[in-house]
C-alpha cells in the first residue's frame, strides 16, 4: 500500500472512519492530520462499536502507531474518555503519539464558541459548540496553548497569565463565565502528568516511517465542501479539509508516491 491520504469529497459523513479502519489492516501508521472533536467516526469490530471523535481509527488495531498530528486541535476531556473507552475494551493505546505542536481546546474556547453562535442569531455558522473554531483562531493569532507546553509548567503558567484574563473579559461581555486560571492550569498539568509520555515531535516520527518505506495512512476529518478556502464559506470548517490539508497538518512535505482516496 502506498502512502495514502483519505479525505471526504462532500460535507463529511462519507464513511472515512470505516474506510480508514479497513485499510489500516495493512498500515504501519495511521495519522489524523486535521480537525477536532466535531469529527465522528463509528467503527464496528465484531459486536463491539466504537465512536471516536479524536483518536485515529487505527488505535483499535494492535501494532499500529496512531498519530494525532499538529493540524489537529485536542479536547483533553474527550481524549481522556476515548482512551478509557479503548482500554476498557481490553486493548491498549501504547501506539498513540500526540504532536507537541497540536493546539489544546480550553474551557473558554467552548464557552466562546457557544456565546458567539448565539450572538450571530439567524446568521450562525452551524458550529457544534465544541470550541474548535476559537481554538484555531488562537492558533493563527499565536496565542494558543500547545500540547508541548504541558511539559513546561512555568511557560504554561506564563501563557495562561497572558491569555486567560483577555478571554475572561470577552466572555463576560458576551454574558458568560469561565473557570478560573488556576482550575484550567491544574487540569492541563494533570493531563500532562498522566499522558505526557505520548506527546512528541510527530513530524519527525512520520518522516522516519516514510523514509523507511513503511505504510502510512492519513485520515482526514469533515469533507472538501467544508474546506475553509474552497468550501461553502462561511458554513465551513476552520482548517483545510481538502486533500492539501494533510501536508501542513502532518508537518512534512508529501512524498513522490503519495495518493489520495476520496470517500
């Protein structure tokens, strides 16, 4: 199997998760390269049904490295629940790798997402309210918190001291309330302590696998018609949801042999 990228050619819900799981049988690595928890992949294995929003579909197969790449925004609560779901089924998540450059969806992102959508009224963009848009906004504005920051408590604290008061004031204007900076910091550090072993520079890892000729499968989220540039703007998704998104989303140029699978 050549290096393969799976993308949706419509508005999502094309069955990418099932196709990814099917093709993962011959893969050495499965890479989720963009999107967030607004993606929903349902996978059936025998009588078991798994509903994954964040973990790569390959996580259910033993011996496969499952990568959450830099183009993904991570909801730590959702990730924790999905990890526990997989572990409770008798499987392990030893092959999970999370990019240290992946931005984190924080509590104030979710609050802002819902508040802004309500403020738009009839002109809403159909957000799922999961904080994905505001998180990508902070990423582009260079004010986000990244997974790698969890290993640097002092730096993390400085980032929160800069951004949290701004978000707190904005949410107050929109009529909401956000958890305190201390609560947010405590939650972030607790996740880092428990799952920090999975956080790494995934662009190097992916490059190594491709250089060794191993089979690498790239799993997209949403669909081409939700692409921020080429889709039905403004009813679209923050990152690039078309084929080109897997290049910046994984952090390494495409190899000459790359093919894409549209579902």
